[in-house]
C-alpha cells in the first residue's frame, strides 16, 4: 500500500474523518498517521487505535503493512491541540 491508499482507507472510518499519513522508511510498509475522527468520541485511545487497526487487519496479517504508528484525536481534541 502507498501512503495515499492508507489515507483513503482510514478516511472510510466515518464521515468527517481526516488523516495525514507519512511513509516512515520509504518502503511503503511502515507508516505514521495522524487521524481526526468523530468516530473516536467517547472512546479511550486504545479503542480509537483498534478502530483504525481493524481497517488494516488483512494487510497487517500478511505483512504488507508492517508498522502503523497512530496519533488519534476527536475533532474537539484536535482543535484544542492546534489552538
């Protein structure tokens, strides 16, 4: 998967979900993503991450995606962070 494909997949999580994805090694299997989604409302970080990882179960199981580092935020939490 390339970064754009990872971004597009993440953004299917829920309407209004936005993601920024970076290929950390240039090998298209180690990614870092910042995800802002209303789907995270009322969920702790572990639950938020599980929602995103569930989108990539097949790719993680096959090794196509080796690592996915996440920073997840609700829209309100991201707005507070960015000022």
